[in-house]
């Protein structure tokens, strides 16, 4: 199954062939020096196939050979994925560095799983058992998890276990079971299986309504704009508003099992931060390195653009695989705009009729299909697994009225809009409390949340008014409301990501602090002078800020709480 | 025997299409016309038709001029002999001295494997408080200076270049005015760094396409020095000229424009260059500082916008000052926790207060009564601008921090600064009550 190159334009190659060509199947463009460049068929017209090449096309010539494969672009699934750092096509980057050095050489590909590693397999079914695709045949320990070895997801129908390997050490390529299908034919199962990245992987009894809060320990998220296990959310924001820092904090503190970070077309420097820091960070819940439950997919902006398009799918597939084991997975995609731009680049080269801002017409449906891969599912064994997807969006000019942001907002369950004004004023995390929304319920009682949101909106109105009529034209009552709104912003919504205590607030502490703040917000201070009002609220802010910095249940925490209580009891006259 | 192709089928813009075979994508060619020889690069292969972007432009090219393919990508000779030299956008000497005889290296090498990068952690001291305190520059950072034409961005660039203490300084000029080029040269000469500087200068008078190669030349050379363990600083000005040259070629190639005529792959094109900034694990580093002029002072213009998403922060230069709002160094957290314990507190505190000061100014300008608090904010703003923000201020970091404390103490009570008590107790310059 070969063809010949007839045209090269950027990462698009057009090849003529007289063999069968499958849409979205894999092809290799063979450079005259023998290097084979991985590609994907993106369009077939008569005997002409268009391929997007996942590498730089430098040096390809008209007349060079193209090899066509039948299979679609796939990833290798099996034990040993956790802790890995892959590029967008599941090549392990540390291994590549060992082989080819500082630079990524086109045409160098390495299997995503270790071929020689021995895994301690424990069988969980006996010969004669009836199984279906996705059922566990046994398990191996992988770090802190029990990694289930499942019947390949692509196998249709029911099977009878003919034989199963005894407990012992096996590699991913060893046969661990033989299954007989209904026609009596035997099939061998190994620990490793392949799955095409662009096809959602979901073998379950049913999809559930996502409702269990996913705590990120970021107060503004958990309390005001919560996310749930199995839900979706997006973080659009102009550059410099703190998207990436927010993603990194979430990756560190979110209460989930498996964390998948897809750095898609973003800065290499940020990935390096994750790469270097995660192994050193100790996960408070397991006492082990955070890296043991993390997979990093990184296709940074300088890496070939077509692989960037594939990288989010690679990440989603790996995430779905762990969900099949009844685990809770969080996939952070940074940034979906770069992924959309990769589609736009290709679409332009294919000379498709452009939609808005030259994005392809199918942009929205692709975005929707990607987020739909999230979800909480009940597996056939009754266990519940979930995949939560959070994507950042980098809108051009920070303007949310652009196709990628709009396409995303239609399909996600929560919207954390970052604002330039807030980040300029160093109010981090710069999630805009007035514009953002969430359809999920979080750790704080919704009635209380509604009250503070009302206060924030009212405070904003008054502040706007004050810029027109001035402080002197505002009643002390309104002035106090504005001060209280600002107080809530300062003491609760803002969080210092670089402080050990303030940077991560667990759910129960959030409830305590929130209630205490409500006491202040509900308090009738009875101010009759604006200067006194400001000074009092400033002192209150100072108290709460220091309280946020105090480690839970330390002496400082208790002393400050006493002072706060006294502050409330005396209506702010004393501490 | 040299093989020539002379069946030129199309000459449009700076692109020439010639019928030829056996040509590799991205390969280099030489186009010979009555005007002399020009380098050209393959930008599209379509059956027998090969499209070339011609670096010297296509003026005077005829449909039976000759093209010879070199069967190699663009290269530049590399050795220590480059130091102190000046070249043009095609890599030809511009200083009247002979060509450099050294083994060539390819331009546009593959991406760096992220796992071979190390975490940047060395602060670059510039003596400019707005950078050192508020947005520290870090070795291996890629950072643009956003400004409008007319701001002293080249002066700022040169000053950072001189004070940054790099082993090698590489200047890439794109669409540079000739006197700006001379200014850079003089600044480097006076600063005594000319001997470790290399300049690739494309002036506004040179063919537009030649400017496309300038970043690649600078970065390829810089990368090699970094691989030799050197600390390299690359200064690029002006990247908007580079983007405009890309736009020109894209439109001639009939690519569908995405935003204001710029090609859809502008982000990728810029990223491939900026991402060359690196701190190699076990070798040297390359820092990239670039000027991006914003047409109409519009940061949402595609060039600054895409740049902002690629680079690790940005400096806004406005009214001769580095703006504290919007300016950002994303890597500052890597270094500013290790300088002095009050660095971060001052960084946040001073800016928050300065933001409040601007609000008060707005109120004042609209004719509202100034409260006592407003008045203090106004005093603070004036002091802060004079003693810290002014670009002429040239003091080391610790002195600048102390100066900030003095200003704060002059204007505010400790609790009003929003700075944590523990830090206040240690650094407040006046006795605490």
C-alpha cells in the first residue's frame, strides 16, 4: 500500500496512489534519506490522498514514497502510562532525549510503554468465566493504583475464558489469557492494547449525572464556581491573566486519582516547570510523589503543529482508559485555542471554505465532541469512574466574542472567565466573579452563595456609580456595601498561590471561613462616617488575610480567630 | 555539472514559480537575473511547479531567468570569528570585511526536547527597578517589549543588552532604520561589548523578504553558542516587521488570511522562533528580548496578541516608562523568592497601591473631592513614579526595595499597605506603634 508524493505545502502532503486508503489512517512519508515521517490521511479525492505530516516536511520531494497503513492513529494502553512524559503522539520524551539528545529529530518514534518491564500479574477470573470487552481479567499494581488488565475494548460480543496466566511476572507483550468467542475462535489477550485516539473510549453500563464536587482548593472555584467529577469547564482569558498558574495549582491540589496534563501548543517553559516540580511534590493524600498519578502530554508551541492537533485526543484517550478502571481522572488541556489553531492551519492548507476568523466550519462540533468525552460512568462491575475536562482558551485580543470561546461556552458546565482588569490589579486568581458561572453545586450552600453574589453585583454597581457621582455623592449605607463587597473579594476570592497555606484551602476550611465572612457581611456596623468605615473594613481585611495565611489549628490561627470574633462582637471597634 | 532551471511560470510579489524536479521542501536555491544573484527558498511543491520566495525580491526577474537548487536548507557559517561582526539578512557581511570561513550550521533546527530544558532560576539584573523588582528578567526567558513607534524601545533594548552581563550578545534588526543600527553599534562600542556581539541587520532599505531570515540567523547562531555552554542574549527588533513580511508572502501564496490579513499560522511561526529561548540542561542558555511595535497602540493587534501568548510575559513601554499594569514577567516567581524576603510583598503591595492611586487620579480629574486617603494615594503615586518608575533610575535591586519601603512609610500606615504583618515588622523603616 504505497503512493507517491505529488505536492508539499507546509505540513500538508498530497500523494497519488492506486491502493485502498482509509480516512484518518496512518501513513508514512519516506524522505529520500530513508527517514519515515508519521502522517495522517485527512482527505481522499479519487486516487489522491491528502496527509497532514506530524513532523517538519523539510527535505520531502515530489516523487517520494508514501506508505499507507490500515489502522487509525492510535495510542498504546497498558500498565506503565502513569508518570510518563509524552509528546502529542505518545513518544516518551525522556527516552527520546536519551536517544537523540537536545533536539527532537523527525522520524524518531519510540513505543509509549516499556517493553521489558515486568509487572506482577494477579488473575481475577477463572477459566470458563464469561467476559465482555472492558471486563477485568486480572490486575497489576501500578504505583498507588491497581491497574486492571481488561478485555480489549474493541472486541465485540461475549467470550469464554479458555485459559488465564498464573500469578507472576509478565511483560506487556506476554500472553496473559486466551478467550474463545461465540463462534469458537480463540483470541489471545496481552496487557497492552491499542485504541484509536479520535474515537471516544467508553464501555459502561450507563452515563451518570455528574454531581460530586471536585475540590480544587481554590476558594473562588470551589465556593462560587464549582466543578464536579465528570463535568467540564473552561478558563478563557487574555494572556497574562494567570490561566497557566491556575491550571498548575489545580493540577497540584485537585482531589482526584489520576491527573493528565495536556500542554497543547503552549510554552515549553511552563511544561518544564511541571516536569521538574511534579516529581518533587508530595501528594498529601498518598504521601508519594505527585508524578506517580500524573501523565504529561506535551506538544509545545515549537513542536510540529499537526501533532498538536492529535495531542488533546491522545490525552483524552489515556484519561478514558484510567476511567475504565473506576478511577477519577482530571484532564487539563492548555490551551484548546492552540488546538483549534492547528485545525485552522490545516483547513487553510486544504483550501476549505473558511468560517469565522478563518476557523473551519466544523470547529464547534469538534470542540463539542472533545468535551463530550468527559463524564461520570457506571462501569459494568458497578464501580464509578469519571473524567473531568478543563480546558483553557486563549482568545485573540482577550475578546470572548470569538469562535473558540463561544464554541466552548456552549458545551461546558462551568465558565471561569479571567479578567485582565483583575490581574492588572493583582487580584489573583483573576477569575471574574461577576461574569463567571457554573451549573454545578459546590461545597457552600447555594443560598449563601447567592447572597454573596448579589452583594458583589450590588457592590460593583455602587463602585461604578461612585466613579460618576464621587464618594461624597454616595450614601454611607451604599458606601458600606461597596466596602463589604471589596472586603469579600480581598479576603475570600483572592488567594496567594505561592503561599503554602493560603494557596490551598480544603473544603471544610472554606466552609468555616465563608461563614465567618458572612457574619461580617451581615453585620450592621452603623457607620456614620466614611473614613471610619474604610478604616474599620481595612482592619477587618488585615485580620482575615493574616488568618488565611495561618496554618489550620495552629496557635496563630486560634489567636486570629479570637481577634476576629472580638472584632465582630464590638462591630469593628476593637480586635 | 550544475543544473539550471529556466522555465519560470509565475512571478508575483516576492515569489517565483519555476518548473523543476528533484527539489526538497525548504531547500535553498539561487536565482540569477540581470540584477545579479539572489538566494531563494522553496515554500511550495506542486507536481513540477516549485514556488520560491526570493530574498532580494523579484524586481527585474524575467520569465527565463535561471534557478539553481543547492539541495540544502538555509545555513550560516558558525565559529567564534562571528564575534564583533555585522551581517545582513542573508548572512552576507555588512561591515566591509570578508566572509566568515567556518563550517555551516542549518537554520530552523527541530524543536528542543522539553525534558532537556532546565528550570530557569538565574535572575538577570538590569538595574531598572521596574524590571528587577516588579517583573524580574530571568535567564532563558523570552520577553517582548510592547510599544508604539516613537517610544525609546531600542534604547531600552540596548541598555538591557549592556547591563545584562551575557557572554554573547546577538542583535537581530528587522526593518531597522540605518541610524538606529548605528546607534546600537555605538552603544555596544561605548559599552565595550562589541567584541562579544554579533549583529544581523536588515534595514528598511533592504528587500523585505530578507528580514524573514534575521530571527532564524540570530537564533541558530545563539543556539550553537548556548550549546557550547555560553550565556547568550538575543535582541530582536522589530518583530512586527518580521510578521508583516510573513503576511506579504502568505498573501502572494493565496493563503486564506485569518486575522487582518495575517496567515493562520502566525502563532506557529512566531512560536518556533521565540521557543528557541532555552536554558539547556547541562549547557548554556539563550535569552530572547524582542521589540514588538503595536500598530495604533493596540495590544489586540494580531502580532502583539499572538506574541503575548507565546512569550513569558511582556513589558509595556509607554510614555518612556515601563507600565506596571499589563507588564509581566512570568518567570519572576522562579527568582524573586530567593532575593530578599520582602521582594514579593513589595512587588504586590506597591502595585496595588499604585492602582488605587490611578483610581484617585481619575476621580480628581473628574472634579471630585479628594478624601484624605485619596490625597495620600496621590502623593504616593507621584513619589513612586519619580523614584522608581522613571527609566533613568539605575540602582541595584536591594537599594530599590529599600527605596520602596521609604516611600510607603512616608505615605501610609503599615496596615494600609496590605502587606503581611511579619514582613512589615522586619522592614518598616519607621518605629511601629
